[in-house]
């Protein structure tokens, strides 16, 4: 179940097609990504993913629903990624951070999501802000229904490049200056 799955409505598909076409016109290229096992574990944590737009408020967003428990029916299909209780096997590094520093899995998931999709989000935001002049904000919302927690990160039209650059520095650390995202942001004057 890849994170890139979106609502199946015709309206949403048309909107995504427009965004992808605009991204291509802006000179961005799309690359095929081969997921690792830890990436597959992260994908198992996604119950639903929806791209949405609120025309009244000028907001465009991506909501990802975090899920750590599956029904027993799924156990036979995902036995290597699920425990016998139906809970997802988290990556070892996550378990260590949870046990030693008491960092919630939801925050680790959001961090992994941003780390994996940051450059794609930059392309999507560039396209959204270019296509829809009335859109002033892009929201990334990560919900955990089991715990009743929601994390919202707001990217604004005028500051999203700097916000992405800050996240890129955080996630990229030493490799940041040699990354494609860094060079794209540098050409636009964000770094």
C-alpha cells in the first residue's frame, strides 16, 4: 500500500494530473524510486492518504493517516512486517529512540515521511502555488486516530522554499550541499 495512493475521485485525479503537468513544465523530472525494507515498514503505517483543497480558505493539503495496528486478517499477507498481535514491527532505530528517549512513533513516522518525500513535496508545492494563485498555504497533516493526535505542518506561499530548505538541512546534514534539492533551492535563492 504505497503512500502515493490518493482519493479515487475523477476530480482529484484531474487535479493531480494538472499538478504533474505543471511540474514538468517548470522543468522538474520524475524519478523511479525503489523502496527499501524500512520504507515498506513506513508504508505499512499508512491507513489512508488524501490530497485535498479548500477553495474558501486558499489551502491545499496532504493528509496521511497513521496506523500501527492491523486486523488479524492481514497477518498472513504481511507476516514479516506484523507482530502476532497485528501491530506493525517498527524499524529497530525507531524502537531504540522510543525506549531510550521516549519519542513517540508518530513523530518518527512524520520525520521519515518528510525525509523520503521532501523533494517531491517541494515540486508539488511549486506546482500548486503556480497553478492556483488563490492558494496561500500547503498543509501536511499526519493523523493518529488511535491516540487522537494530529500534527499539522503549514507551508506558506512566500516562505515554503525556506521552510523546505530548513527541513533539508536538518535531514540532509553533511550531504545537504550536494543534494539535488539543495541545488534547486539555490537556483531560486532559498539557500
